């Protein structure tokens, strides 16, 4: 399960994800993080059965948590196999198969949304919006 965690840094730097790992014993995979002097945002991946304990711990530490269940959806009827999404994706989610048709490995996706913006045929969307 992927969680988007937002936290303030106005009261100083706190290793919030490290604290969650230490206090819950859950192994947290950080898939992307954007941190500036005032705020931080991290996309984390955790085992489904640990969602509640991790969410509660993050809330205790003052973070806002959103569950990300929407995956990226590919509308094959709109895709023209141009390859633009292959170039832009930082996770190598997309590739061409032997017949030069687009193949998608959704497990690797970190939901950054870049492919949605670049697709010239609007063949990609978040599943909740598809
Ligand atoms: S950018 Fe859009 S049209 Fe081009 S290969 Fe990717 S999904 Fe298909
Ligand atoms: S949302 Fe980001 S990581 Fe996921 S498939 Fe699109 S470009 Fe790749």
C-alpha cells in the first residue's frame, strides 16, 4: 500500500520516517521525497497489514497521511505506441514488447504523474479518474 505523507519542517528537522520505522518495526520503502525548508512530502510503500499502525504513528508525529490506491490506467484504445511515456518515466514502468506495443509494469510506478502530462493521446490517467 502506498501512502503520501506530508509534514511540516517549521519546528526543525525531524527524521519522521526513521522514527516510524524505529517505533513500529515496519520496513518502510521511500519511493520519492520532496523536502524544502518548510515542508516535506514523501511517497512511502508499506505492507498492507501495517497501514493502521503506520498511519497512527505518523499522525502522532504530526504528519498528514493520504492512502494512494489509484494506480495509473492505460487506455489501449487511445495509445499510439509513440514511446513518450517510456522516455519520461523515472521508474522504467513502460517498455515496448517484441511487437513494438507498449507494455506497462505498474508495480514499479511511484505515481509521480509525469506520464499523464506527456501522453499526446490522453491514454494515461489515474484509475480513480479513468
Ligand atoms: S505516451 Fe501515450 S500514446 Fe505514447 S506510448 Fe505512452 S501511453 Fe501510448
Ligand atoms: S506516474 Fe510516474 S512512475 Fe508512474 S508510470 Fe507515470 S511516469 Fe512512471
